[in-house]
């Protein structure tokens, strides 16, 4: 990864919340859509009895502007539930994890690679090894990485 390349991709809680406000839409009596207000979201989160969070408009505004950055788990649960309940169809679920996780391009690469059954099986077996065994396995992988000779069963690497 290049130095500083992750900087533009990391989003604060305030940025994540503001993106959720922009995504969740309220349709009024005339069929017009608009963003929920900070007060409307705070009131809805507090009124929802499925979690213990209570949230004032002013506290939510401070979370949105970044002056407060460490809400309680119950507040995060309440916000995640509200925005998950109001997300557009076909969009990813909103979870507490999605509110607090830092974007890391390597996480997406890891998810893509672990989607392969064989890669997952290798990772699981490596996770059960002793540290000394993992060190040996890592050395073997390093040798494979250095070996650029073509596989005799496939011919030359050129043009593949």
C-alpha cells in the first residue's frame, strides 16, 4: 500500500452518519422525498423500545459534526437499527460494525480472497498450527513466490 493511500478512504463516525442521513429518505404527504432531520432521527431512536438508547437532538448533532466521537454501544445500536430500517431496498444492511469500522482496502481484498473455499481451508489449517509451524509454512510460501519457472504441465507462462 502506498504511503497515505488509505487516508482518503478512512471515514469518521461523523462522515458515516452524514452519509446515512443522505441515504435514508422520508416521503412526505405530497410524495416528495427528503432527508430525515437530526431531531426526527433522535426522536425515532429514543421512541424505539427494541434497544435501550435514548438520544437527544443536540447529542446527535454533535456526533454528526464530529465534536463527540465516542457514543455508547446502545446509541450505536439505536442508530444502526434506525438506518437499517430506513435503508433503500437492495443496499447493504446497516450494523454497529459498519458505523464504527474503519475502511481498509485490504479488508475487501481479504474478503474476496477468503471467498475461495480452498483459500479459506488453507487459512483455517494455518490458524490451527503452532507458531513454529506457521513460520515454516511462511518460508515455503516465500520460496513459491520466488519460483518463476513455468509449471511443466501448463507450458510457458507467456500469454497466460
